[in-house]
């Protein structure tokens, strides 16, 4: 079992980092590769998956995030790729809140998550998350429930604007996801573009 890897990010791709650990390059699949910088020293808590055709290493900045990833794997129909996609498109805190308040509508917006899978996430994990200390405060839950959904067309408009400024598709999608966690549908496209650019500058 590989508990963690510690080394330097040599380069990143759309879904993984290449981490140099004492001269040995490790391919580590992470939620947001573009949140890391080439040359950055990292320590990632890992989850090792062995299949007949591959050996895959998944990495997370904190044990807490890795534990949430492992809980997602306990849900029927959710594999490592789907669980990683959930944590890529939604912060752990937002995901836990959605499960806690049984927000199936929000959960079905995640890639590969249909209504049945969303319902299983709520049914299988709500109590487990609470027992492990993931239960959000009622105030946060109420706040999440009251937020209107982000308009998909606006998201595409922001991505297109970033592409026009010279960013590639992966960078633009990351910036939109990162900034989109803190806004709602009342925010104008122009304001969202500004927040996405600010997220890129803080990478």
C-alpha cells in the first residue's frame, strides 16, 4: 500500500500529475491538476487501485479529502474515475453539503451522476459522513439550499472568453470550476470572467 508520495511536480496533464520522487516519476491522478504548478513540491495522500489491466494511483492534498474519495467508492456504481470527477467539479465541502441536504438536483449536475446514483449517494453516505465529522452546520446547509443554480450557458460563455484570452480548454474549465464555487446565477458573465481570471492568477 502506498500511503503518500512526496516530490516535485514535473508536469501536469488534464487529469494527472507527473511527480518526481527521488528520480522515479509517478503518475498521480488528482482532482484539479491545474491547481498545481510545475516545479512545486507536493505531498499527496494516495489511494492505490489495482486492476487486471492497470495499476492506478490517486492523490489528494489532505487525508480528509482522500477519506471522502474512499467513501464515494463504497457507493454502488461509483468507481475511482467517477469519484475523482465529483471531487474535480465540486469541492469536498460543497459535495458533503449537497448530500447532507439531499440535493439530488445539484448532484445530478456532476459528470456521470444520474438521478439513481445521486439518490444512492444520499442514502448510503449521509449517515456515514455525519459519523465521521463531515456533517455541515445547519447554517451552511440552509445557505447551500437557497442558492440558485449556475446557468450552464453562462459557464460556457466564461470558458469561451478565457479561450479568447489565450488560455487552453483545460485551464479555462479549471478556472470556471474554481470561481464558480463562490458565485450564483445572479452574478453577471462579466463578473464571473473577472473572478475566473483572479483564480488563474492565484494558481
